[in-house]
C-alpha cells in the first residue's frame, strides 16, 4: 500500500509540474490582461491628440470612460474591436459625450496623428446616428507613455517583427480615473457595456467573468482568434482527479491502520 501511495504521489506531482505553466499563465500571462481593478490612472501619462499636442490622459477623464488600447496598423483583432465600439455608439440608448466617452490610444510609438485621424474617419463613417465626435477621440503616445499606460492597466502584449500580439479587451474607467471593469473579447453586447458604464459612474468595480473563459481559450496569433484549449482543460481535470484519488487512498489507509485488530 505504501508503494502505491508513493507512486500516486509521484504522478500527482508530475501532473502539477506539467500544469504549473498553465496556472502561471492564468495569473501573469505574457500576452493578455492582468486585471488591475480599483487602480487609478496616474497623472504622468501623456498622449498626443489630433493637433499633435501632448495632453495628460487623466485630465481627459471626467465621465465614465471606455479605454480602448490598439495599434492602428493591426491586421487582426483591433479593427473588429473598433467596429464593435462603433456599433455600440450607433445603437446604444446612452449619449456618447454625455453619459460616457471612448478614448482610443495606440500603444505603437511609431504611429502618428495622421493615421489616428484616418482611423477616426473610418469608424465614424460606420455610425449612422448623430453624435458628438468629441465623445470618441483617437490618440497616439510615445514609447514611455505607451508602456506606462499598458503596465498600469495590466495590458500585456508582445512585439513580433513589425506587429504586436495582444489580446482583445476594453477597460472601463470611473470619472476619477479608477479601473472598474474589463470587457474582453472582440464584440460587446449593448447590455454589458451599459451596465459597465452605469457601475463606473457609481465607482463600482467588479472582476470579469471572462477570466474564466480566458483559461479555457488561448489566443492563436497566427489566426488572430481565440481557440478552445483542450490541453489545459484535460490537464486540469486529470490533476484534479489524481489528487482526489490520492487523498482518498491516504485517508482509507490511515483509517484501516487505526482500526484495532480483533484477537
């Protein structure tokens, strides 16, 4: 029995070691989002506006704000994210510029104001209703500010060649610059965005349920999409049942030893 318990323990430790990378990725992913709820945007982050002038990011935040981190040349998920935001602006019963605003900031320091304004015109064209154009502004940033901002909000990305591998998420900020929620994915439901904006106005924060989904899905940089990660799920299930069986046998073995033998 002792050898069997030792064997099961070795298997469990091996599975735990094999899956250690999985849990590390969930906590601190190289590419993804580490939620920084209740953290405030600092005063030292500067962005470059449509007039090529530096402006303090925090000074722009005076209402519930959707912070949209992208790079404008992105061949993958950045365009669907901004298309989804344009759809929100077009269909929501909230008033952009009054109830909330969107600040899109490029984290690629090589991109300039002209490209930002080109993207602004492209996505404004998708919005068919009348709206305040100052409710959705497009910015660029230098390398120091871009890195500072992404670090503060927990947005992890990696440069590969001339492009970046990154996740799809928008970050909701309260009127005083506090991070209150993350909405992950490429498309956003009107209800989810409205509730996030209402809660941000009240200063309420809450974790994203998509953190659980992010464990089940991995980002495929080649296809620029999320795919179901069967390896993670299978490894976790095997590990769970291995530990359960090991504990069951340990308890059973100790119980048998504690029962006195009849004469």
